[in-house]
């Protein structure tokens, strides 16, 4: 039992719930387009997306342990990794194997859908695989890329990719819907960087909380949070998204105090942690509610 828990640690299993929420949005846009959806393809898309998330998590766990970052990081419930490798250094090789096996599943699934539909999916697939491998060692060294890479991965790549894998084509509905998790997931990682500023500096990372400080970064966070709701309203106003998508606005009840808390407590990590929890809920519930709106159009 303990061994299983150790294996699940580098996967960061509790955080994998974000993946089905984003995939559901891609399934919903495919349903909204009136396509006949193959249940097997839904399963393949979900497995591939979860393996994508597992792979980037496990690579991150492995590289943060090898760089010594884990030893300098003060963990919170939402940041600082799983703590598995610092507690059991012998698991480092296992974490790397998990990352590589998951990465291989993603590649094989991508090849299947490329064979099925042609090369139009290839650019998304290659970009996604690049982000998996490059995020920790390279993208975290560039503030802008570090900010948007998670959002690109869970937004346009995951939602558009899911939509294409289920329909064989792209759509503006899927693209606009994908911008909701783009802003939200970029924000998720941004706020989770606030507790790690001092530790991250020691290994050469350069994200916005390091570059401009937590206080100014909280205004980037607030802007992205507002934009995640603006895109829903604009999508409905332009008749790209159905009016049911406005269900996503229900999470404003969490987002408004989150916006205030991220600014007021940017420099006080202890007081910020509950708002980091609210941020997770907003990330999970908003795409799901937008998806529900697409299903009931």
C-alpha cells in the first residue's frame, strides 16, 4: 500500500482532476457541433490527456528533486510538489520512468488520431509534447512563457485537441471555449508560484513573481481572472457560445473574493493559502459549467 502511494506521489494524483474538467469542455464543443461521437475516442482522449498531465507532473518532480529545489521549498497544499522524492530519494528513477511511459502513451495516441484524420492535428500534438518536456528546464526561465504555457496546454491544446480528436476538425466554438481554461490555468500556476519565490530564484527560474514581485504579479492574476469571464460573455454576445455557457459565470461567487484576496494577501503566504484553494475550485468548476451550458443548448 505504501509502495503504491509512493508511485502515485510523482503523478500528483489529487491534482489530475483538472484534466477531466478541461477534456469535458472539448467533448461538449464536439457535442454542440452536432457530431456523432465515438465513445472509444472519448476514452482515448481522456487517457491521453491524463497521461499528459501525469507526464509533466512526474518530469517536474524528477527535475525539481535533481536540481535541489525540493530541499529549499516550503510546501503548501497547492504548491511545492508532492514531497515524495525528498522523503524517498530512491523513487527518483521511478518518477522518471512514470514520466517517460506517460509521454509514450501521449505520443502513441496522437499518432493514432493523426493516422485517422491526417496531419492537421500534428502541430497541436508537437507543441503539447514540447511543453511537457520543456516546461521545467526551459520555459520556467522565461517569465512570459512560464505564465502562458500551462494555460496553452490545458486550454487550446487540450480543449481544441479533444474537439479535433472527436470530430476531425477545428471550430471557433472550441477555440473560444478553450480560452476560459487558458486564462484560469495560467492563473493557477501563477498564484502557486507566490510561495516559491525565494526557492525558485536559487535554481535560475524567472517567473513574474520573481521578476516583478508578488504584489504586481497579483494584478496580472486579477487581469487573467477577469478575462476568463469576459471571454464567456463575449463568446455568447457574438453568438459563438450558446447562452447556456453563461452558467460559467456562477463561479464569480468564488472569483470575486479570490481577486480581492490575491491582491490583499500577495505578500502574506499564510493568509494567501485559502485563496489558492478557491483558485483550484474556480479552475475546476468554471469549465465544467461552461461545458454543461454547451450540452443543454
